[in-house]
C-alpha cells in the first residue's frame, strides 16, 4: 500500500514539474533519452538484485523512478501531439485508441512473461523496454524535426521571427509555439 502511495505522489509531483522543465530544455528527444536511462537503470537494479521482492530499500526508489518516468512519458506524448496536431481532437483520440490497444496486447501476452510465482521475467522485460525506449527516442526525434520547441512568453512585447515560412499563432498572455509545418509548402 505504501509503495502504491509513493508511486502516486511521485507521479503527481513529476507531472507538475515536467512541464516547465520541458519548456526550459526545449528538446523532447533529450528528455525522453534521460528518462529512458533512469527507467532502465531502475529495472536493471531489479534484475540484478538477488532478492528484490521484499526489499523495500530497493523497491521504493524503483517505484519512484518508474512513476516519474510514466509522468514524463505521458507529458512528452501530449506535448508532441499538441505540437504536431494543434487543436485537433482526432489526433488525441487516435493516440488514446492506439495506447489502449497496446496496453490490452501487453496485458494479454504478459502472462507468458511472468515466472511461475507471478513475478516479471526481467530477462524479457528489460530488453523489451529498452527496445521500446529506443523506438520512442528515435520516433520522437523524427516526429519533432519540424517543430520549434522554444517557448517564449508573450506579454506586451513584439516578437520578430525572421523566417517567413514559420507559421506563428500568438494568443494574448499565452505561450508562443512556432511550427515549421508551412516550410514545405
């Protein structure tokens, strides 16, 4: 019960913190790469520890890292969708459909990836998650090539962008997000 509480608190705290961090770093590929390193490090710690099941000193940090990783990945996914498909609810619905479909597939095949005691086979899960993280990093890199992630705060100042092919939408008091979607037109 305390592990679940630690997971929830960590996920909530990281959900609030990752937005400003993303705006400051302005590179979702870098954020997902760092997230993957921490997440896989936690899973490798579980894999290599001789008895991780009742070791709360190991499980608490792993739960906290996995919760933070979950919050970071969801934030980055939503940010990429918002950058690629602005004001398009169909894109968000397609994301939710495909993620739900893959969660269903993962639950269906997860029984084959458990030991007889019901514990995850880390020799399967760690390489599988490493492959998925590599796919997420490469996919994010190529999907966001045409996006400018630097966020400028718009108050009463004039912001000049010297590239006429950049489509800019500014709403008073909001953030500025420039996309290069019209650059090929």
